[in-house]
DNA sequence: ATGAAAGCGCTAACAG
DNA sequence: CTGTTAGCGCTTTCAT
C-alpha cells in the first residue's frame, strides 16, 4: 500500500504549517522568507508531493475541468475538434472530460448531468437536439456552455461553426455551372439538427431559382442507399449527389465504387468532407473541407474567456471552410 | 448565483441526518423504513439534488475516473479506440479523462502526472516510449495501468494489441507470391516504438528468406517522401510499398495519386490502415484493418477487472486484424 | 512572516 | 432504525 503524501506531511517535514505550504503552492508568497520557500521546494521534491485536485476543487471551487460532449467520437470531425480544444485548454492548465453522446439524446442528457456532478467549470457541446429547452437548465445553473457545429433554437448560447450557407452556395454554383439538371442532397434526417436543414435550404433555394430539380434523401440507419443511387446514376437527367456530411460522403462513395459507377461521367458527387479522403478517391472529389480543429480552438478560447470574465456574449463565430475543387463534378 | 444544494439541505428538508441520506444514496438501506426512503427520494427530486463527486471521491477514495492517454487523438486509430473504451467504461459508471500526448514524450510524462493528480483509478496508455522505466513509477504507486497498441520493454504491464506479426507475415506472403522483387517498408522511426520494429522485423525476415530485397524508409516529420516514391515507381525492380500505419498509408497514397503513379502497375502498395479508406482509393487497396474499437473494449474490460480484483495478470491480449485483399498488389 | 482553526460536501465507524 | 462524530486534503480568514 502507498500512503499518499499530503500537504501535512510536507508541512511537518519542512517544519512549517499547512498554511504556509498552501501559500507556497498557490504562489501566495506574501513576504515569505526565501529560506522557507527553498525548504518547502526541497521537501516537495524530496517527497514527490503532488496536491490532491479533488481536495483543492472541493475547497476552492475550481476544478480546472471542462466537459466536452461530442455526438459521435468515432468521426473525424470530432477527432479534430477535440485536438483543437485539447491544445488550447491544455496550455491554460485545464483538462477535458470527453463524453460521447453516441448520437443519443437521452444519453446526452445523462452526460450533461454527469459533467455537472464532476464540477466541470464549463461545457463545450455538439448538440444532439436543436431544441434549446434541452439545455436551458445549464444556463439557469450558471454553467458556461459553448456550442460547436450545431446551433439550437432559440439561440441561447455562443456558437462556433462552419460557414454552412456560403460554402453550400458556392458548391451549388459550381454544380449549376456544369449544367447538372438535378441535385440530390443526401443527409441524415433534417429535423433534429439545424445545420443539416441550413445546408439543405441553402442548396434548395439556389437550385430551384435556377429552374433545376432538387431532391432530398433523408438517410436513416436502416436504410440502404445502393438502390436509389444506382437508379440515379442511370437516370436520363444529369445528376449530382451532394453529401451533407463526411459520413454520407463516404457512404455514397463506397456505393459508387462498389457498383462501378463512373465519376463524374455517370453521376457527379460532392459534399462536406470530415474525413479528408476526397483527394484520394476516384478522380478527386470536389468537396467542402471543414476546419474542425480550428473550430475546437476557437470554442476553447471562448470558454476560457467565459470563465475568466464570468460571461460571454451570445454570438456566433463562423470559421470559413475550404472549398476543394477537384474533378468529381 | 447558484447556491448548490448539499446533502445537508436534503437531510434538513427530509428531517433526517446526513448519514441517513448518505446511506440512501449509496444503497446502504439496512433496515431503513420505507417512509424514510420515500421521503428522501422525494426531497432529492424536489431539490434536484446531485451529490458532489469531488467530495465523494475525497472521502471514499473512489473517483470513478479512468485516464486515457493516446499518442495522437486526431487519428482514426485513437478515435475508435476511445469509442470502445468509452462504451465499456460508461456502462460501468466510469468516466474517462482523455489526454493527447501529441506524440511527445515529455508531454506524456506530464499528462501521466496530471492524471494521478485527478485521482484517476487507472490509466489506459498508448505509450510514446518503448522504455518501461518511464512508467514503472506508476506500478510502484500501485496505479492500475493497461497498455494498448504498443508494448514496453521489459513487459511490465498488461497489453491489448493487434496481431502485428502474423498479419504482417500474411501480407508479405501475398507480396512474395505476386513476385515482387523488392519490398519497401515505410514507417515512422522504429527506435521509439516496439510495434513498429515488430512489424518491420516480421517483414524483413520473410522477404530476406525468400531472397528478395527489402528496404526501410524511416519517415521523419520534415521528410518529403515524394522523390523517393517516384524513384521507386520508376525502378526496374518490381516494387511493393508497405505502410506500417494508417498515416503512412495515407501519405503514400496521396503521393501516388498526385504523381499519377498507377497502382499496381507502376508500384504495389499495402499496409496497416487505421483510416478505413483503403476500399475507396484507386483499384482498392489491399490492407490490414485493425480492430481498434475492440482493442479499446478489451482494455477497458481488463481495467474494470483490475480495479475490482486489485490486480491483473501481466498478459497480452491479441486482437486479430482483418486482412482485406483487394487489388493494389 | 507565519499559524490556528474552520469548513468545503461527503462517508463511515461507533453508538445507541 | 437512525444520529453523532470524526475526518478525507486542501484553502482561507483572522490572528499574532
């Protein structure tokens, strides 16, 4: 058994009181004599003492913990987001507790509570619901909350996200210029997530205005896209597929490759790419690359400010995307 | 300001003592009267009381926190690993504190200390060094430590990893059968990580035994692989590239695509694929798919056992890989 | 320039 | 069946 060395051990060994050691630890050298300082320093090194964070947190109400809830951790968007958040928080002496909502709203609710139990000082959330009422209790409890990727309605919280509408518009322009007669947006169900709807609405507006056809396929987990995609490729209308996120893009590409559908001869394809695979597939996939690492960094910075100043304007920070023009349209 | 409701508030409101409430919370109903139970239940619901984990941990020495240190979080291997760990731990009521060593050994050392400070009950580590002495203090401090992916020397800790040697051998067999005259292993520097060396050694042995040529390229961050790859593709010897992990595979594929080098006509390519992109690129890349989610699950299970029984055999658990035979060789 | 003492929110003997 | 009491390891008035 390993008896943990406490502040008292250090105090006794150094021949001072707990108070003095505590002061030393927190840099509250008032007029502490240099000898005392030196002695404490030595003893700490000697005993290999490390203050217990739980006790510190309990007393001082500072945990230096930030909760991060992502909707699916096994997703490149999340990985890079976490990388960005982690770097910024780490430098500031904060730790993150990461939770994976696994795309489940109930689980998310549970996790949010668990984070509060851990006395996190703030939460960065990729929300699983668009309904702000799911999160308003956090506001009431005075818990700093910063949204990433997805907004809620009404907009109660600061948000960091991609420039969804402009980037969708730009790529739709490309599609229209290439004389596609039909655009098929493939997305997970729109109703839960504002971002999805935003992207679809932006596409729809332009396509309709240009007098072309637009279709929406809302993909549920049970659904197999193979048959519809094959049919679209065979359609007499010149068709472009628009994947509304990285997972959809990957799924569509897999089908196209498996079915030996030629890009862009048989069908055009583009979309948001969280996976960074678009350069390598087929003729090179024209796609929208999100800066999710940067989104993470910005969100983390906002959080640090929030904590420092005790409040934060409810504003939206837009991180531009990179449009990669390649040869899939 | 939000005055937090404490166990004392509940106790007063319910007209009992803190002890009784504590007993209720921890399921230590001895012969607690049903009325008392019911009253406490009600008050808790009413006040929306949630026990403070820090205080619980401080007193009970149980934090229900597991530290996880990955060498690079923006990597599919890590993402899936974390997914697996998270699922298993979550079900058991544990939280994970995830840290990203960002491939830096000093940072790793720092993180390990920070985790101990947080009173984690155990650590799951993808080690950045092969040298066990970097981690032996954890053993002395009686901190449960489980290694994933990479072993250390000497083998002091339980390990969950892929079947590196057999899978490398199998794929080298394929290369040899296809009459490649030269195999070029592309890896990050071997010296730090046992797994890398294992993979290279396994390849080398078979290639040499078959009387073919083997070469090793150790890729450092500054190094540009384009020129060597182009030269290899132009070589009169029929050459196969073997990427020792997903990032290397991705990098090599990017070069091949950019330089319009044909696969497998100009050069063969295969390797470990952490990114799940091999099906989509070129003619389909023959590759070794690691089950990193399953590795995470197993490591988490081992950790739970370790914590429960206070010890764990220092044994290695091998998770089989899937060899995907496609058309890149 | 330093200490004594109180207490953060909780658990667990021990006592009835 | 329940309460009293003494801490866990730390920070922070208030003294001196």
